[in-house]
């Protein structure tokens, strides 16, 4: 049996929530109360945001490395 621990307060977590912000994906284990708090805090943003069908990943290129190499 796997027991989850709430990442905020250490109590027993009941779910893992995944979300993305600024191109980075996150997941957090939360109790029912903290999950509800997160959803309430995000409500003004989620209610006006646009849902996407696919995720775009941030790509970072090293400025000193060429994007292609001669053959």
C-alpha cells in the first residue's frame, strides 16, 4: 500500500495534482483541504484562461553551440 504525504503540511495526501506554468510541469501531493485551496486560488486564472490541446515545451539553445554541424 502506498501512502501519500501532503507536500505542504505533511498530513495524509489524497491526490496528486499536476499542473504547468511557464513551460515547466509540476506535480504535488495534497490533502483534500489543500487541493481545494489550490483549486480556489487558481479559479480566477483558470476561469479566464484558454485550454490548450497540446503542450509546447520551452527549448533552450546554447548560444555558443551551432545548431548544425558540417558533414
